[in-house]
């Protein structure tokens, strides 16, 4: 791919499609990106039997929670990277994205993962030339905070 990105909303839509449809693990989790703007990201997963960790109580597996927090952090870091690359070619953006990855992730589990669906959001704490630090939250359908995370992502 060559050329420049002309429309910012098309770029965000392409990024959303990558996370929602192109990444096999994200498809396995069943994520849906409800909102993706230059300032907000909102990711949803529905509770399914395959995602249960405690089968007696029907509680969401902690690994699913941390995975969704991580992919939300990565999505927010990706948007932050795109902001830095305004005017770059598709090839330059693609090259930079291939070097992205999670450096560190801390998850605080605050409540049992009970609910019909869950929503994860994130915000940038700091973005540098090499690393973005992202804060994430994971809430259930009652808007109760289930878990919170802080992740560091390689963006340079």
C-alpha cells in the first residue's frame, strides 16, 4: 500500500476493523468496538459459556478480563500513534504498527466478573516517541467496575 490517508474517519474505521475482525484472538473473544474516536475507545464483549472461569458461579475468567484490558490498551495506544503520524503514508503507518506490542500490563481485579456483557474503556496517561502508557477500565452491564489496568505499549 502506498499513498496518504485522506480521511481520518476512514483510518479509525480501518483500525477498528483490524482489532475486531482481523485479529483471530479478538474474534475468539467476540469483541465488538462500540466506539472509536480520536479521544475514546469502547470495547464490548458478551458473556458466553466459553469465557467462564468459575463454572460453579458462572464468573468470567480472569484471563479474558486481562486480555480485553490489554487489547483495549493496545487500541488506545494505536490511536495515539496515529495522531502522531498525521500526514504519514499508509506504508509508514503499517511499518510502525508492526513494531507495536505490550511491554507491561498490570491488572487489578476488583469484583467477580458477573454480568450479561462487559465494556472496556481506555485513556492515554502519557505518549512518548517509544512508549505509550494507557489506563483501562472493565465494567459490567450494571456499570460496576470489575477490573482496572495500566499498560505500557511499544509505539516506536
